[in-house]
C-alpha cells in the first residue's frame, strides 16, 4: 500500500507511493490495468458524476516541485483520458464550453503541497 490511496470516483484514485509530492491521479478500468491521468504533484481535487477537477504543480527529477506554477485539469469521467495541463484561463473557458456545474469545487486539499 502507498502513502495515499484515496478513491475519487468509481475507477479514479488519488495516489502517492512514498512521499506526498508523488500525488497523482490514476484510472483503474479493471484488474491489473491502470492509466496515469494527471502526473505529480496533484494538491487539490473535486468531482461530481461527470467531471473531476484538479490542481497540480509541475514536479520532475531535475527541478523538483515547483509551487510557483499551477496547472488546472478537467477530466471527463466517462472518457478516462490523460489530462492536458491548462492555465486558469483555459480551465475556466473549458468549463464554460462543457457546461460544467458552477457548484463543482475543490473539496480535497493537501495544504502542505499548495
């Protein structure tokens, strides 16, 4: 078991194996199958039946965690495809385009990663 294994919706999980800065979103369609949806480091998540929203900071082996940059993610639950990092403006535009409920908010927050 990892450090964090938290179900978001039916087949989507927020996971971090060894440290919190590994936090990512995975899709598990069946036994022994998985797909990385949002790369590390995810620090806020919200969801409803149709969409998952998330915020992340870039994190790589060369530069480490960069809290000065925030990416936004809008995942259609039914599509289960890798999320493309968006700016805040792109995220808000995509939410309007897809008519995502204004009531959808970030409900899971990892303060130490913000």
